C-alpha cells in the first residue's frame, strides 16, 4: 500500500513539474510577443522622429532662403528645390507617424504567484 501511495505522489510531483515547465514556456513566448510589439513601436517612432527632424530642417532652410531672397539674393532655384523636398518629407513624416507610442495599450499576460519560481 505504501508503494502505491509513493508512486501516486511521485506521479503528481512529475505532473506538477511538467505543468510548471509548460507554463514557464508559455509565459516566455507571450513576453517575446510583447517585446516584438514594443520593438516595432520603437522602430516606427524612430522613423517618425527622423522624418520630423528632416522636415524641420528643410523648413528652417526655406525660411532662411526666403529672408535672403527678399534681401535681393538670387536663390530661387534652391528655394524651389527645398519646397519640393518639403512636400516629399511631409509625405514621409505622415507615413512614419505612430498612432499611439504608449505601452499602456499592450495586453500583458497576468502572472500568478504560483507561476513565479520560488527557488
């Protein structure tokens, strides 16, 4: 009888270890998914920021050239080139815009006290 109980207990322990291992693997996969989403958001935000910086630089140059041109300088060709570049960069900026860079909207998996390694 003792042998039967011992085998039952060992079987339950083995099952509990296996379940805990599978839960850890599942949790790790879920966090990998969350990290992939965060990485994508950060890459998109970087593209948006780069496009915005380029757009601001072009607009600043255009403003300076406009002031120079009004002072009698011959810079019409450069001004036209920058206006065309501004339009192109506005398109890049609008395509790169991130709708909501906050991480608060991500669905993170719940962690129970039982799933945490107590070692």
